[in-house]
């Protein structure tokens, strides 16, 4: 059963588990389980996803029941009216806070129509702050130890794979990222720390309900291997503080 974060006559939001596709993809033809299908079967209604989460990413995922509602919600994402917060474990120790302002080329799936090779990169901005750090006694290239950090990220734009690509750009890729990350660090977490997933989670989202106009605050708590890893690193106290900040007063 998918965990429902919110449901009303217009909208339903779930906590998407890692490894679950939002909908059928030609790139994953072997997959037989999709969030759209599972949610439809669970609540007995057709659902329309209004934004994307990568297969490996967990957390808040919003659907509409009708096309006009889906269009209204999609417009909020396109106009940057939706506030999003992600949590990621990354290689290395980034600065305590910053904004990654790095244009990104348009990325499409292989089965989609190709993009003009001359199309300019799109503006992309991701703000982040460092929540915690750890240094493990595992050699890393020329160093005797390996450093990792836990970040809170707020993407100001919504480009494809934006957070993952931006963190790779500053040489702090997300752990568990097979496309943009580092295989050796991914294997360390999988084989020695028991955490083989992409350590990226959409923890909170605020948007305007298209019918009532009220701010809808959605929150998906960390669980499973990700939460166990934070406890192992001694970061669970920081997790409690972050969770309280997400459920605090609404943004103006």
C-alpha cells in the first residue's frame, strides 16, 4: 500500500518509495509496477501526476483527479510557485550554505523527440544548506578517510535531474546515484553500510490548492534504509530538528 499524505476531492499526494517509477517508461520496459497504477488501484480513481520524481528518489508526489486541476497545479510548478525541500547525502563536505546557479542542457528520454542541438542551456538554481557531516576511516584517493555530508536543498527551478546534476557540478554527487555519482562511494554505502538506494528524498512541499486557494503543506518523513543510515551516523537528532522546521509556520 502506498502511504497517503493527503487526499481530498481534487488532489491526492503520496510518499513515493525509492525504486518506483511514476508511470510507464520505455527505458524501463521490464518494470511492472508504477505509482500511477498502484495508486489508481488503491483508491479506485484515475489519477494524473502533476510533476516528476526520478525512479530512485523518494518522497512527496502529487496527483490530480481531473485534467483541469492537473493543469492548474502544473502551472504552479512551471511558474516556481511551489516550495520544495529535498534531503540528500553527498560525497565530500560542501560549504555550509550556498546557491548553485549553473545552466543545464535539456535532457530527454531516448524515446522522446530530440532537441535541437543548438538549444541553449536553461537557467537552473538550487539553494542548499549543510545539515551534518561525517568522516569515515575509509581511504579516498589520496586521503586516508572519506568525507560525507547531509544537505537540505531547495530547487528554485525545476529542470530534469536538476539536484543530481547540480551536485555533480560542484563535485559533491548524491550517494547512490548511478548516473551522476561515484561508483566506489555508492558501493561502500551498499556493501558496508547496508544502504543501496539513491539518497535523495523530497521531504516537504508547499503549494496552493487550486480550488480553495489555501496553502497545502505536505511532508514525507524519512524511513527505511535512509533513516537507519542517519541514525548510524548520529544524525537522527538533526533529522528531528529538520522535520519540525518543515511542519512549522507556513511561509508568507
